C-alpha cells in the first residue's frame, strides 16, 4: 500500500511539475530558449534533406526522360532500317521477276 501511495504521489509531482513548466513561466521560457536552437537546427537539416531529395528525384526524372527519348529514337531508326530493307527487297524482286 505504501509503495503504491509513494508511486502515485511521485506521478502527481512529476505531472504537476511538467504542467507548471509548460505554462508561460520563466522556467518554460528558459527551456524554450535552450531548445529553440535545437529545433531550428532540426528544421534546417530537414529542409536541406528535403531539398536534396527533390533534387535527386528531379535528376532521376531527367534520366528517365532521356532514356525514353533515346529508346524512341532507337525504335525510329530501327523502323527506318526495316523500311529501307523492304524497299530494296521490292526493287530487287521487281528487277529479277519474270513478268
């Protein structure tokens, strides 16, 4: 019973201290002034990481567009080659056909 009572009283003390520190008091102002630098650094680091991520994604998208363009050009060249081959086949067939 005593252990439970002591634990309950400790919990109340911690909660009331935390609630007191959370309100606008010199203690909370001091805590905020000390942690504001840390949060500012965290925000700055997060912004830099986000910028790097966006830059990396843009680079990846650019590479994908470049690959798609190269693939399209390769397919176009292949198609032109096939057309030239078919044209030559027809010409040779017409030249050597017995009409």
